[in-house]
């Protein structure tokens, strides 16, 4: 399932990156309703859930770094870092707002409403449910196709070179 999440994140972030490059709005043009529309896309697309693991991952990383320095204080370090992480949970909203601004810079408010409506529709819900598998299977199809074409290209190139008098 971790690979599926990776591919979903990659697909969503790739799509967002392309959208940002073509974005119509500037940061100073983002109205509260425009930002809210972007936040609704983040919620409807479940993009925000992909960020839920970030704080625990940061916590684990910080614990690991500190424990390497002072392994004798393993429990104290773990407890302290966990307490600090819990205190930082409220900062999660900052991430949503930062990401919403990116979306708001990439899309008009009306476009965001259409995107949100799509994600809330049965087709959008199915898209969210099956995208990880579709992306994973598509990646595997690409790998298989690449391997087959590579082998065919090698074989045909060697044959063509052999006809030109080149031996391998």
C-alpha cells in the first residue's frame, strides 16, 4: 500500500506542479473565498491526508538523530520529541494554507469549485479510490513496454549493423 500512496502522491503533485506553471492568479490576488475554494479541493481530493504522515515522520527522524547522539537517554528523548510533536500539530493548518495558496495561484476560484465538485462526485470518488492502482499498474506497463522495445531495438540494431559488416 505504501507504493500506491507514493504513486498517488507523485501523480497529484505532478499534476499540481503542471498546474502551478500555468497558473492565472498571483498571491496578492487571492481572496478569502478563492483560498477557501482551494482548501475545499484539498479536502475533497484527500490531498491533505497525504500530508498526515509528515509530522510523525519528522518526529521519528528527530528522535533517531537525537538518540544516535545520546542513546542512553532513549526514553527521555522519545517522550520529549513526542511531546514537542504533539505541540506542533496545530501547525498542520499552516501546511494546508500554504498548499491552498499554491492551488489558488494555479486555478481560478471557479475552476477550483469545478475541481472540488468533480472530486465529490461518484466519478471523482472512484478516481481517488482507483488512482493508486491505476498509476501503479500503468508504471508496470511502462516498464514492461520499455523492456520489450529495448530488446527489439537491440535486436534490430544488431541485425542492421551486421548487414553493414559490423560484428559484435
